[in-house]
C-alpha cells in the first residue's frame, strides 16, 4: 500500500556524508525531524537567492 502525501512531496537525492552525519546529530539533539530541518534549510537557501 502506497501512502499518499497531501502536504509534502517525496524526492530522492544524495547528501555529503559529513553533512548527513551532522543533520542526524542535529535532529537527535533538537528532537526536530530531519524533514522539518530540510524544509528550513531549503527556505533559507531560497530566501538567500531571492534577496539578490
């Protein structure tokens, strides 16, 4: 059975090993799911490039 996502979009990518390790650690320390941390990271990146 395939789960239908309503408010999210699944995608596949890769991440630098050290960044992945740090993301895992941050998620454990803050109790924030990695998906939410990635949402924040992408939002910051988009904000950075929209400022120009």
